[in-house]
């Protein structure tokens, strides 16, 4: 686990399943290949059973990830360094 220490040192956010009311921040859809490695690693580390459905990025280089864990859908957000952020 020492190799992950410099990538994502923050705790993963609690998954919030269902509809969330928030202000749209102009996220544009991107491919999985366009995600920074730090974000991919943070996702695998914090949510090992999650399946990435869609990924988005905004002008602040914040990433919105639509994931499925077992049969529940959730959305999580990360910065380009793989740190989880609250939205």
C-alpha cells in the first residue's frame, strides 16, 4: 500500500445513491482513457468493486465519475491528483 500513499491520501467520500440536486458545472464527457492515472488508482483503491460507467471533466480539471457498485449507481468527484472532493 505504500505506493498509493503519495497519490490519494484523502478518505473516499460516502457514496450517495439516488438523485442529487446540485448546480451543473459544465462537465463534458470523456473516455476512460482520458482519466488521469491518479484518478483511476484512487477509484480502484477506494471502491474496488465499482464499475466506472461514465467519466466527465470540467474546466477546473475536476472529474465526475458515474459508478455502479453491485447494483447501486452513485456519482463521486475527484481532482486530477486523485483526491476525493465533495460536490
